[in-house]
C-alpha cells in the first residue's frame, strides 16, 4: 500500500540526489481552484504573469486552430483531473521542443512538441510535468529562493525568465546559478509527479521516458549539434539522465511496459491536418538531420505518406548534398503517386526537372501546379517558365 | 500602447545611432561593393554594429532599425550564408550557385528565421515574380514575419544571380504604418539595383 510522503520528505530525498521509493507519493501542494490570497509576493507573481498572458493573447505566433487547441486542452484536462479548470492553455507556433508553465496556470505548448510526439501519451507526459510545476508551487519557491540570494535585480530576471522562457541575468550569474541548481531538483520532482498524474489519467506512464529517448535520438541524428541548449538544458536534467531515472522509477512503480509505443488516431489526425504548417516551420530551421529523423518517425507512425514523402523531397532538395537532387525527385514522384500531395510537390518537381534540363517534363508539372493551385501567388514566375 | 513603445524604442535607437555613427546616404546613384543603387532621400547608413551583416553589406534605415530597414547584400559566393551569426550552431542556410527562384525564396525565408533566432519568428513569402535588374534576370517577392514579443513585419525582397554570386536586397518594416510609409521608395531602390 502506498503512503503519502510529506513535501519536506520528498524535497529532502530529491535534494539528496536519490529518487523517492516507487511506492511513495509526491503530492500536490495546493488544492484545486487555488488563488493566492494572503502572500503578497505570490500575488505579485500572478499579476506579472497576467500581464505576460495579455501579451501572449495578442501574439501572432499563437495557434488558434481548434483542431490543435482542443486536442491539447483535452490532454491537459484529463491529466489535471480535479485541477482541470485551473489551467489556460496556449499553443505557440515554435518548431522547437518545449512547454512551459507560469505560476498563474498559463501553460504554453510549442508546436515542436506536437510534431515530435509519437503518441498522445508522450504529450500527456510533458503536460503532466508542467502541471506538477504548478501544483507544487515551484515558481513561488524559485522566487523566494532568488529573493533570499540576490537583490531586486534578480527578481526582474526571474520575471523575464518566467514570462519569456529566456533569462537575461545581468550581474546576477552567481545567484542565478544557485537558483537554477535548485530548479533542477524541482524538475526531477515534476518528472515523477507528472508520470504519476498521467498514469492516474489512464495514459501510459512509460511515455514519460520515451519522449526523452526520442529527443536523444534526434540529437544523435543532428548534423549540427546544439552548443548552447539555452535555458531549457541549464535548468533541466539532461535527456539521458532523465530518461534513465524515469525509466527506472516508472518501471519499479508500474511494472514493465506491456507493449511498444502505438500511435493513436487522434494524434495522427492532428498531424495529418496540420502537417504543412508543422513541418514547414521545421524545414525552415535548416536543421536537416533533425528533420530527417522526424520524417522517419512520422513514416513509421503512419502519417499520410504523400505528406511525409513531400517533405522528404523538401528536405533533400534544400539540403543539396551530392545525390540529394535524385532523392528529392524520387520523393516528389512518390508523393504525387500517393494522391494527396500538396500542390507545391508539382511545382518543386518541375523546378528540379528544369535543372536537369528536362524542360518539357518541367513545364508539364508547372501546368499541373497551376491547375491544382489556380490562385498560386507565384503564378507570374511559373508562367515565365511556361513561356520560355 | 504598442506604437508608443515602438516610438520610444526608435527614439532610443536613433539617439544611440547619432552617437555611434549613423550617416545620411546622399540621394541619387550610389555603389555598394559592385552593386549600383539609386538611393532615395532620407535613408541613413547604420553603423557596423549590425552584427548579422556580412562584409560589404549595407543596412539603411529611416526611423531606426527596429522600425524599418533596407539592406543590400552584394556578391554572396557559392556555399556562403547571407548573414553572419555569433552562434556556431546556428545552422545558417547557404547560397548555392544553381539555385532557381523557388530555392532563393526558401533561402531567404530560412535566413530570416535565423535573423530573428530559431523559434522566435514565423516567416512566410509570397508573390514570387520575375524582375530584371539592369539586364540581369532575377526575382522579387514579398515577406511576412510574425516575431515573438515584437510587432509584425512586412517586407519586399529582390535577388539575382550573376557570376555565380547572389545579390540580395530586402526591405523590412513594422506593421502597421512603417511598412507602407516607405514601401514605394524602398521597392524603387530594390528594383533599381544593378551591376
């Protein structure tokens, strides 16, 4: 039978570098519907975040497509259970892998997380982690820790950090380092409580480490490794450590996984319906090793083959290594054969054939492009090549 | 509120510009490396503190770099990026001498993503169309940039390839107001570019 550990005991265990036993509970620190009523510093933190939320609401990078927002909101609500109404969820168009939680319940999910998930369970794992930050009052703990270590300047830094995801420590490096070390312990705590929350919600808790194994695989595939992982890595345990301790803890607590990851129809529908936006943003990062890793994963998951092959074409063509042109031509042809390729498949195949000197075939594809995309904004350019 | 903040930032940027060496560009024909341009009145050459600029690049502004800028990037060789980045892991896209218009458009789109920082902006391009620069065939297209914690930007880009080198000109300005304010003059300068 599981017993409930106190906040103090759990924190002490984490600070000591060991994980709580698998049968121990890390509990929420606040009840559902919580609002700060007495603590002035916490009230100030919420006000700060409300201003940040107002700015976020006007951001052109906010995803407003209900297909995506309702999918994410449902995951949040199911994972949060009794705390469902405490969160306001914003999906932000950003191809990088991240999510964040503000102390007033504003959760940001970046589209880069959605495009990297192999299952809804994996998205739930990240969501559960963010919910745990909220219900354990981690932001308030960080604020108070900063106040005890630095001057008012440090508080400004924290406000920037919480509001934007980036930190600009000016003359506060030592204090910030101390605070960030503390934050890594919170991250571990959020990992474990998050895994518990998704298990309680009926998601697969083994997704909590699979998501990090995927990030490791992507980093392995990257042609250009990230030198500075930014705020995310400095405050978080690295992916390998995280995957290892989560796998160990989850397996001890819930037993081994009973099946391999199975993609679900809901995630596939979201990916298929929004694939152009999600992958165009990824391709624009010019990080082709990572893009190829994602495409291989999407092909295995069963994302619409015409879309996956189209982006293979985009990736090979824009990478431009030796032999990539032939690979791109083959990918576009396959995308078109699958029926459902984006109009740009015809256009970009036409351009490649033009480079190969096959003007007649190129013009055929250009004509098809204009047929399937009569309102094409680059019609003048295409007609220039048709008239040549 | 947003406009007020912008004007304040522009004033600060302009003030620091006075100190650090903004210089008025004389209206009329001017040459940037080997690129000839017919400068419109009222543009100011930004100092070299623009750390993203390649050598030989000139960046001009009317109201401050946050509000509007026109840049002339001449003679980018095969295998090189259109901008510089202080980050070694920036994965900047590079020009290839066999690029066709669609690829130049994508190159610029990805370059602008890097200009603002990965994940900080969503860039889209449209209206790719032919244009002849002097007697060199090239392209024009439009740009929209949605940027984190910033106004939206709109822009016009011109580009052509000569001697296996890319010549790239762009005008980017905040929306609303600043893009339209100088669009005609900026587009005229871009279209006037020739070797």
